[in-house]
């Protein structure tokens, strides 16, 4: 995949898109809360800026090309509930500058004989939305795109707990999103597009637990491709905190 236009236009779109950020952090371990118990959390992370995807083109060559995509800040809030000792229902909402998104998922812990090791799957659905703002011709608002994304994802989580305080997790995630990007009439109409997007995330996360309170830093990489295209990528960096009770 390649950049289809100059860097100046790319910067303009990222700044004026309403910041349609897909929060790519997970902030989970493979462990689940007990049945009837809750967990709440908040996090800050750098996610994938969806408008920059208009610059990814299909590449018919057989050479692997990876293009760095734009990232943006997102602030999220999460709530979870233990349905059984092995299964949670979870919801997360996040906001960015001019946009918002959400993720609703079920985390199910798999049976693992090692008491230090946990594994889980957390399938769910996601959405991201912003709204365009038609304004006077020539103003910045003329270039603000409306972005809508809806999709599904399947993260696989492996956690190794060293002790009651420290645990480390490895997370692999596949996501499929249906995306539409539309600019106001008269502005950058040739960049309007809709497509299916494949995303692959690989994350290393740590959990530091102090009683009911936890602190979770994460780092990783998110890769994205249209069908038959090469990859774009963006780093994953996040920090979350919360309570399980």
C-alpha cells in the first residue's frame, strides 16, 4: 500500500477528519472476575486514525510493503460483569477529538491446567463514528469528513501470572471492519470511499494488581490492509487503570 497524495494533504485530513480513532488497546488479561462481580476501568491510548486509510491503495506487486499510518489519542471507559466464573460481559466506550467509538465483547476463559497460566478469547463488535460539519466554503470545516465504521474482532489472550501482584499478557487479535468515509459536498469528493478492512493486532501487556486496583500498560503494533492490498501499520501504546470488585 502506498500514500496516494502528498504529505501536506495527509496532514490536513488527519487534523480535519474529526479524529475517527479506532482504540486498538485491549487492557485485559486472560483472567476473569468471579460470577456476580464487576470491574470498571479507564484508559488512554494511541489508536488508528481511520481517515488516513483513504491513502492505502491496492498494490498488484508481490513485494511486501508496510506504510506507517496516522495515530491519534483516545480516552476510554470500560465496564464488565462476571456472568459465570469463566465468562464476562464487557462494554467499552471511547472519545477522541470530534469522534467516538465503542467495543462490546464477551471474554471467556479456557480451561488450562497450569495455575500460573490463563488463556481466553474475547469476541466482540466495534464501531467508530464522526460527523461532517458543512460550513462556509474555504473554511477548515469544509474538509471535515464523516466516518462510520462497524465490525467484529476476535482477540486471543494468554496471561502468565508471576504472583498476586504481577502478570504479563500476550494478545493476538483479528478484526474485520466495514468503513465509509464521506467528505462534504464540494470538498475532496474524490476521496469518498467504502471498503472492508482487515486488521491484525499484536500486543504485550502487563498488569500490576494492588488489591482491587490494577494498573495496565500496553505496547504493540496494529496492521491494516484492504483486500488484495499491502499493509499499513500504527504503534499501539496505552495505559489503563481500574478496579475489580
